[in-house]
C-alpha cells in the first residue's frame, strides 16, 4: 500500500527512526555509475516506473519532432534556440 494511502496510525514511528535521518525519493535507487552500480540497501517501498505507467500515474513518454528538420542545417546556438521554440 503506498504511503499516501496508509492510515495515520501506520505512519507513526514512535522514535523508530533516527531523527537525523530523512526520507529520500529517487527514480534511480542505486549507488555508482556505469557497470559498477549497487542497489540501495534501505529501500522501504519499491514502485517501478512500469507499475506507475500501468496504474495510470505516469504517461507513456512521447517524442515530438519537427517536419523537415535537419540538425546539419543549424549551428549549436541555432539548434538550442529551435529546441526552445514551441
């Protein structure tokens, strides 16, 4: 059950956690980079992106493109300016 759906009585800790500890939310529950990644050891609740999409909390990513756009026709500043245009 997600934390926001739990009754307040289940969320009370009564000093169970160190007051200096915090709650971290992350989309990448791992330490390191590249081939040397290690998953966090203190995960309280795991909710994969695929589940969030299936449950309707996250939309499927969409890629928008411009018609007849060729990056070779722009310098770096022109490409950046084009990205920011609606």
